[in-house]
C-alpha cells in the first residue's frame, strides 16, 4: 500500500470511529429520555392509530412513488395504551419501509385481531434484510443493516429502537420477517387486546 492509500485508509477509519462514537452518544441520550417516558393509557382503537399514521405519512410515501394500501377490519380493535406513543411506533415503521423501498414499490399496512392479541403490520417489497441481521435489527447500532447489501445504511437505527421500546412499554412485542435481500420485509406489532375481537 502506497503512502497516499495508507493515509486515505487511516482517514476512513477515523471517520468510521467518529460516526460510531456519535451513534453511541445519541443512543445514550435516547436511553436517558426513555427512562422518563410516562404513558397516558386509555382505551383506543388500533385502527385509528394506523389510519392516522398512514394519513400523516401518505404524502411523503406517494412522493417517493410508493403504492400504499391500508387494510382495516370492520370491527373495533380495542387496546389500552398511549395513542401518541403507538402512533410514533407505527409511523417509524412506515418511515423505515419507505426508506428501504424503491420508487414504484408497495407498502401494506394491516390491522387485525388474533385470539387475545391486537396486531398491526407494515410490509414492503423493498430491499429486504439479510438473515444474519434479523435478530439485530432493533439494536440501534445494527438496525441500519436493513439495506440492499446487508450492511450499515444511511440511518442511525434509532427509529426501530424506539418502536421496540414503545411497544414493550405497552406489554407487547415487535417482530420482523424477511425472505432475504431484495425480497421485502414485514414488521408486526403485537399488543394485548383490551377485549376479544371477532377474529381474523
């Protein structure tokens, strides 16, 4: 390696270390803020939360050339939770789907009840996720692996970390599934239902 290449390599390494340090500092800040999060729970309809999140994100997604579909059941999907925090969780999933879906792609949002759980999913036919990154996708420094190469992308991964934290605060879980790179992905939030719905 010549001197010029060596210096370029060192500069690239310094930039990477600086980026990782900024990420760690930001993650620490988010952790501190989340410790003080106080939920304002009430009985809400998960359909309304999903509808509001899609409505707010719709213009930006369509501006990127995405086709958005919202699938809601004809019956209430009642949960007990903080509507603002859950709205933020669904909105973050929509933003994530839009970021990693090419123009002309599809984003589907679905709400339903499965036994004693209320569920909302955001699915896309975008870049997909490499199998080895699925378990790490909600950990901030790994969450940007949701790109076409299965390596760090252009975001900080904070959005997906917040989704997981907000859902867990409601006694729920968030899951991710992907058939692999270039095969899309599906994120599903599962929450305790306030009352049993009529099924799927």
